[in-house]
């Protein structure tokens, strides 16, 4: 999960065969979100939307094409979802993460935290 500037807020590692939307409520619940939360169509699900709205935020996640009730989302707000994609692109600049050099989940998550910390530091240095 990233904030409005595209900086990481919380990381959660899931098994490769698991869907991300099954762990999204666990990712969102302890954050105490406010304001708007923008998500991709892949996160459309009642559990995810309920977890976001239970924390006090408004979910802006469009519905998938195979549902009856279609959710509409503000286009300008939905375009901001590319910030998560830009964050993943920055992570891939770290060779160990891009090549999945760290084989255990614990070591890989630790590497993600170190890379995220470096991204935070670099961004804050450039803004000051």
C-alpha cells in the first residue's frame, strides 16, 4: 500500500498462488485510513470495500466486468492508481528484488523493507 505521494506505507507478502484481494482486508484494517482509497479492479470485492469503509475511508474501486451492480468511479481520482505501479517500478531497480535473489519469504520481505526505506529517504532528500 502506498500513500498519495507513491511512498510505501505498509507491505505484506502473500504466497504466489494466493489472490491479493484475500489479504487486502488484513493490509488495510490496522492503518486507520481516512479520505479516499483508490484501487484496481482486481481488488473489487465486498470484503475489501467493507474493510476500507470500516476504517473510515471511501473506496474508489471500479467493479469488474462480470458483476451485476456496476460501481462508477471518478476518472481523475482513479488515474492516481498508477502511483502503486510507479512504486513497484522503483522496487525493481534493486537487483536483488527484481531477480528474487532472496529465496526465503522472511529475507525477501526484509529486502523489500530496506528498499522501501531507501525510497523514502531519497524522496525526502529531493523535496528538501
